[in-house]
C-alpha cells in the first residue's frame, strides 16, 4: 500500500495542473451544493421556529357572550393540541392595537364604536406545529366562530420555498457530481495515456491489473478528499464571516443561524471521494477497452 500511495503522490506532482483543475472543480461543487444545503437547513429551522411560535386567533361572531362563550371555551380547552387559551375582549383588542400603533394612535380616536371582534388567543403544545391547519379547520366548524387566523398562507408559501430549495439542492448535487466525475475521469485518462508504455511493460512482466489500477484509485480518492475538505473549509470561512450579520438579522425571531451538522460535513467529504472513485473507475474501464 505504501508503494501505491507513493506512486499516486508522484503522479499528482508530475501532473499538478490537471490535478489542480480537478480538485478545484470538486471544491466548487462542494461549495455550491453546500451553500444551498446550508440555506435549506437554516430555512427549515426558521420555519420550525415560526411554527412553534404560532398563536391562533379565534375571532368570534358578534353577540357571543355568557353561557355560549363559556361552552366554546370549554370545548376549546378540551382539545389536546391546545396548551393555553386566553379570552381577548373587544376593549383589550383595541388596547393592543393602540400599543402597536403608538405613533399613529390618534387615527383610532375618531372611531364611533369599537369595530374589533372578541377573540380567543390560542398557544399550541410543543410537537403539534404541523397539525395547525387541521386544528384551525376543526375550530372554524364550531358554531359562533367567525374566523381562525394564524398566517396560514405565509407559512405555506415559505414551506413551499424551502421544499423547492431542497429539490434544487438535490438537482445541483447530481449536476455537479456528474461534472466532477467527468473531470476526474479525464485527468486519470490523460495520466494513463502518458504512462501507456509503462503500463504495457508492467503487464508483460506479470503485474496484476489490481496492482496497476490501485495507484490511480488512490489518486482519485485523494483528489476527492482534498477537494471536499477544501470546499467545506471555504464554506465554513464564509459562514464565519456572515454568521454575525445573519444572527443579528434573524435574532428577533428567536432563531440561531448554524453551520451544517457534522454528519453532513462528513457526508460531503465522503461523497467527494466517491465521485473521485467513480471518475477513476470510468476512466480505467475505457482505457482497458481501448487497449
């Protein structure tokens, strides 16, 4: 194995430019795919954070009071998804609106009567965030409920965007993996043809195909490992430079911008090595057929 490794390193030194182009290609593939994956991971975390912070506002029909409202409250409290329930009177709703519009509170002074409906504010239990739409539909069927609001359309759109970005990251993984395999295969092919006579002599003296191929496989694995580590390293440096700004921008949502998990980092480097191995395999097969 030591002999094979030394031969692989010698080939890499003798063909610096070709190997550099291949390593840069693999690194760029890892950076681009990793950047999309980083955004998808954090966008998913942000969506889950918002889902956990969802509060349903259950707006009541006019005239719901006394025993009828108490029955509705009891029915809502018995729903297992609901953690906390608070009644918001018309006056309390107006007070909240005045606080939110503190700079323009004068606009509310001219109202002849309070137009805001009474409502129940609902805080959901942990772990049931994905059931919010089904819960809202059930609540809307209760007699006396006018509307249930929780930012449904906004959350759906953002969730669809996250899924779209995830699909794009998968497509980019396939596209750039194919490009990297192509570059590795061409690099190994050129090295093989430059050593064609040497390979023929090795065959004549009885060297096995495994003995001949092993240095090329090691070289391809090294290209993948170096390219993968370089790509992850550059991506991490970019993350360090931007993490502070992202944390400041998103900190108000109770969200922490994070790097890819270590399992994803290890998977990216391993995938880069597999790409190198596949490129070498394709090149060796073509070389054997042509020779």
